[in-house]
């Protein structure tokens, strides 16, 4: 190695840096050895101050320790720079000698456009290839990527199933029997025989596909991704959270036209993918978007409603998109602009998008820039669709005589009359009730076109026996079963604070309804946040100046307070965050965390090896550790603009310091 190449101080130096007074002399020595004048001068100054003012020697000791750390990092940085830029006279052998025997890998994030293809010379080619030698820091999962290639064609003999759950599943994290099962299962998958298995095995197979293994062409790979998604999405609904984006990213990178029908029959959320699909329907007149897309644009969970779950799901899947089409046509008649133009965003925005977020493949977390109108996050559009859906559901409940009504609905009278008349004509009453005020405007709609929505959502298989030539009439499902969400409501109740439980009880004792006070807003938000998690809907609604427990959950609330569950006494010293010590953005983040998410974050923050505690929390909440972490990071991205837990199960440094200072208790 060149004599000018810096060398890191050894272990002995590191030990001496913690010895009071001696560490001052150490800095003087290092300043001389490494020609660092500032370190030399300050080392002497620290020593003199310690002798003259012994009362401040503890402070000087701390300053010297920090100075040593900074000095050490400067030397390390210089060493890396020298290694990364070899001189013209440096040989390959010399460069190899500068590398540690065992390389240390670190995460990298690449930005910019993705390189599509790179020609690789055929084996045995005699062409002269110019090259340069450089030292790089590899992806920490590089070994896994190499294993993917190594095991690409491996076949497995029939064997017994062995359970497998891992935070970052890989071949190395599997035992021998688990690997035998995986390769047997994968061999069967390649024959289209989708055997029951664990989610971690499925993720390894998906990672293989994302790494280009198991197929000949990108189109074939895309098809395989959709097939594995379709085969296991019912058994593992969480797959939707990942494959919804990953399959779209795969299509984008390989210039494949996405199969939108597949996305529209899956779980939706506010995202670039959802916005892109909606954009495909923007020119529809009237607007024809599937039930799943309507559900994605609605803050109210249609699938979580008791009416939907009481046997009316097929009715809702057919009627709700037609309501949206009707409202769109009515808006066009009045103002020549449809629903998306009236309530959607005016301008497209260009945003950075992370590819294959949380996946294990070389392109993971690379960034691209996409331009799109953000329909799925437009508050006016979401609010309007929310009101349309809830009003439509209430009308259907009325038609079929079911118990309970949704609260807090605000929709203009003209649109409401139009929707009510349409639903009664199409799904129930043969005659429109008279004396209801002015007749709504008459619209001519081609509902044969609207019926295409059934194909788009891939969901409508009618259970309604509509009257036919023989005179058979529509058969409504039986009345809903009571107390269907008792367990969920009890879970919510247990997770509430003592004050929130008292608030809910007071509202119950006021016959489910009371006057809204300004101080109540935060409490209602906290209760509804948990309700959205376990019921997929709000538990408390606000109508004007009144707060009301939703009709759908009054039976469960009544049961709850007549049969109060035991509340586990929280230890006074149990670890938790003191939100008064946090900045505003972290206060909001911590407040939004669910109990199991808060426990998981504290475990990662405080434990040297948090995996065991994460497994325990995941088991209690019937999920997986990686899904817990991903949900925490998803919330952090929404509120903080960045993830908070890194892949190596460490809290991002800038947040870790603040959060640790705010911890109280254990």
C-alpha cells in the first residue's frame, strides 16, 4: 500500500480514548502521527484546561471522546477515498490486498432512470474488453441474489410440509427440511399445482420472479406473478399490499401493459397505481369505474358495513358503481363536467416513486419520477364519493327493510332524489312513492354499457333472483345476524385509554347520542382510529352538533357494557412515549400508532435483538413481524415522509435519539 494511505487507529487507541486525561495525550499523539495540526493543538489545550480547572475535567473528558470519534471517522473516510480511486500505477493485486477478508455490506439507494438491457459477451469470446478495477459496497442481500441464481433450476422430491416464518425470508434462513419442502413446493407451483404453504415460502418464490428467475420472457414472468397472487390472495390477504405495487412495478420496468382487471379485483388504497387505473376511465361517459375502485375512493369501508356482510354484498357490488355513474351523468347534464373533473385534482403532479418497496431484488428502492393526477388522495372527490355511497346504502337498507341507518350523510336534495328513485325502480319498488316533492331531472342512461362494470370488478355473480317472464320476484337475504362484531368492539374497548372508555360509556348511557363539545373531537378521533382498524368503519359519527354511536354497532356496545370485560391493569412503569417531549410530527405519528405497532416500535428502539419480541407481538395479533414493520413504515411515510425502521431492524438515527429521550417507564 502507498505510504500516504491513512490507517485507522487500532483497538488500543480506542481503549485509551476513554481514559480521562490520558485521552488528551492520545489526541496529541494522533495529531503528530497523522499530521493533523488542529487535533494536535486541541489535544494540548484539553490537557492544560484539565490541569488548571479540575472542576470541568468531566466535561473535557466527554469533549475528548467526541473529538476522537470525529477524528476516527475522518481517517476512515480518507481510507475509503484512497481505496475507491486507485492510481494509474496500482496493480490489481495491490488493490485486492487493501480489501478486508470479509467484506462489510451496507444499504444503497439508487436514483435515476433504470437501465433496461446490457449486452454480455458470450462465453469463450476472444474480444478484448476494457475494464477498470474499483472497490464498491454491495447490497447486504447480495448473497441471497447469488443463491437465487444458483437454485434457479433445482427440483425437489416429494416431502412433508414444514412451517416457516421469517422476517426477511431467504434460503439461508431456512433449515434443511424447510429447504426440501420449498423446492418440492416450487416444483409443483411450476406445474400449476398450488399446494397449501406458509407465506414466507411464497415471498421467496416472488423474490425469485422479481429477480428474473423461473421464466424466459418478461411477459411470462408477469403472468406468473399474477398467477401466484391469484392462487394465494384469499389465504393471505396481506399479499395484496405487496403485489398490488410489485406487479405494477414489474410491468413498468419491462414495458408491459398492466392487466388492470387483475388490480381492480384486489385490495385498493391511495396510490400511484390506483390513480393510473382511474385515469384509464377518465374519458368514460358516463363514468364507469368498478366497485373496487369506488371502494378505494371512499373513506367509508363498504365491505366492512353490516349491510354488505349480511348477504347483500352482490347487490352492493352491482348497485354502487351504477350510483356513481348516475351521479357523474347528472353532473355532466348540469355543468358539462363529470365527477372526476368537478371534484378531482386540477393539475397533474410529478412525484418520486420507489420501485419494489420492501422487496428483495436489485431494483428495490430505486426511484423513478412519475406524473399523474392524484385522484385517490383528493379530499373533495373522496368526500363526495363517500356521501354517494353512504346515501345509496341507506336507500338500499330502506328498500329491503333492514335495521339501522348510516349517520352523518350530507348530499344535495336533487342528487339524493335522483339516486333514491333509481334504486327503488331498479332494485325494489315498482312504483315511485308520490308526494316526495319535485320530481328529479330525467336522465337517459345506457345501463347496458354500465353493466360492463361487472366484468371489470370480476365480482358480480348475482344472488338476486330478478323478476323474469315466469313472474319470479327478487329474493332478499334474511335479516342480519346481531352481535357479529362483539369481539372486535371488545378489542377496541380494551385498547382505549381509561378516559376514552369513560367517554364511550357516558355516550352509551346518553342513549347513544349527546351534544358535541370541542374537547370531544380528539377523543372521537382516537376511538374511530381503532374502529377503522378492527371494524373498517367509524364507531362514532358527528351530525351537526351531535355525536352519535353508529346504528350498526349499538347492539355490540350494549352487550359490551352489560358484560364488561376484564381490563388488564397496565404497569405504572411500562414503557411508553411521553408525547409532550416530542416535536409535532412525531406526536402525530406516535398518536396514530396502534397498540401492537407502538409495542413493536419500542421493542426495535430498546432491544438489542428485537426479533423474539416482534414474533411474540405478531403471534398475539395474528400477523407477521415483517407486516407489522411495514405497516409502521407506511404510517411513517404518510406522516414523516420517510420510513422509521430500517431493514436491519434499527430505528432511523435522527428519530431514534428523540424517541428514546421521550420514553418513560421500563
